C-alpha cells in the first residue's frame, strides 16, 4: 500500500507540475501583456519553482564527454565493462590516453544513483583511468534475478577489481569509497588481502564512511539504533507494484530515503528554494539553474533491496560488527588485521552530519597489520558530507590529497 500511495501521489504531482510549468511559460512569454503587469514575474517564478520541485525524475546521465589532460582537450567515452543484475561496471575511457593509475570509484547504494558522484569522477578523470560502480534501481530488477544483500555487494566489488585487473607492477586498481560503501570496500580489501589476491587494491581511500558508528553518532546513526530490526522490516519496507519489472520485490524505497534526508535539513532546503525563487524574480538565471541542477540530482532516487538495507542496518549500525571484529562474509571472518600492503587513507568532513568525526578514521586503528607509513587521516575543515566528494572544496582541497596518496603508493 505504501508504494501504491506514493505512485498515486507522484502521478498527481506530475500533472500539477506540467500545469505549473505551462503557466510559468505563459507568464514569461514576451507576447503576453500580463507578463509585464500585476506581479507576473513573481507568479511565474513561483510556478517555476513548484514545477521543478514536483516534476518526476528518472536516472540522470553523467554527461562527461570531455576532460583536460596536460592542457589538452581529450574526449571521454562511457562504456559498460560488465553488466550484472544489480549493477554494472562503467568505464570512462579517455580517447588516446592509456597512462595513469586505474581507479575504481565505488558509489553508494543508498537511494541515489552513481551520478551523484559526477563531480568526483570529473575531478579524477585528468589523473586516473576511472571506473565506477553503477548500481541498478531495485524496482527494475525482476524477481527471477534473485536477491542482493551486503555479502553480494562485497562479491561484486571483488569481481569488479579482478576484472579491472592489476596496475603496472604488483597490486590491483586503486579504490575510492564514498560514504556507505566504505564498509563493504574495507571488507573486500580484508578478504582479498587474506587471499593474497593479485588484484587487491594498491590503495583504499574512504570518505565519510560509517566504519564505526559508535564514534560521534549523528542523527542518522541514532535513527538506525533506537528501533529494533523488526520495526524497520515492518515500517520502511515496501513491495514493488505490478507496473515495474521488479514487481513483487521487497525494497527500501528511494523516496523514503529522500524524505528522511530532506527532513533532517528542512530549513536549509526551504531556504535554497526561496533563494531560487528570488533569483528567478531578479532574472538571475545562472544562480537559479545552479540550484536546479543540484536538486535535479538530489531528487533522483532509486530503491534498494530489502535484504541489503536490513543487513546493513544490522551489521553496520546496530551490531557494529566490523569494529567489534565479528563481521563475516558468507560465514567467513572479515579480519582487518589481514591488510598488510594496501595503503589506507581516511577522509572526514568537519561538518559532516551523516558520518560523524572518527567513524571513518576508525579504519586506520583496525588495520593492525598495516605499517604506520601506509596509513593517513585527513580532516577537511568546514566541509559537510556532500562537500567531501563534490564542489569546490572537494576539487581544490580534498582531491589533491587523494592524488598525492595514489601517486605515493604505486600510482
């Protein structure tokens, strides 16, 4: 019923959005005399803001077809290296360029598409041969394709690393985990290290990840721990309706995740939309479009399987299995002490309200078999969660740290 109610609301809002967009266009038409009188610009701007907020959204495009390498303009071609039921490995091939370290960027499976990391990919393209995990919307995966949980997530990462293959010399591609995938990436590194897998990563960079959520718990951590597993199973899990290929699949809907994030910072989101309205009234299209661009991505959400969501709640947020040393992968212990030659970089944002300070840093303490010289911690001042991997602070302050770390350890 939850998903059906949402679909009904989405259909109604889509119609309202189309009408509002039509009305805004009419009032902005230079041939319409009402565009010049009676607050026409105010009404049209208000309609445009509403139309943008209520419009339905699908999966965005990366749209990265060029980059600059050593001062030269280079074409970029997106190619799918491997397709699997719940995700694909995407490669950003730089035309005529084969040099540079191989880098797997692991996008979160947390309600948004991999395109949320567009800015992360764009910044790394000039210095690395970039791959990314492009997770699939669970509502589009038929039941016949089976299930997908945290163990499967780790299996996918290991398979992706093995497919990318080793860099020149010993060791596989470098790995960069943004937020949620820090735990499965760290687990994959532990397992590959224990197996002496030749494709284990040379470096593992984790940014704003929940390695140990007991450190400086945030509102997100509190929400995940103040209720039992049964509450989440009964209250936030929905069944995909018959209108989608994944009909009958149990999921944690992306719209619920988005609602939670929007509610956490409702004042900021309301202010952003009011600022957009003012920019439109003033004719400042550049700033208005910048806000629109952010929300186009932010509001584009997808579903994750119920088994992945619930296992993550249990393992990462309630049992704290990884920092307590009791995490397993298909019955096999995940031992951080097995990491002995993967250089680990932990990055946190000073103002991160999703993953508190110390949660990612904990990965360095857990890696007891790793020499101190192969561990580094970076606290980015005045940076929130989103700013760790996107925006000017990511490009100018944080990415150079990642560049240097990769270069220093087999880049």
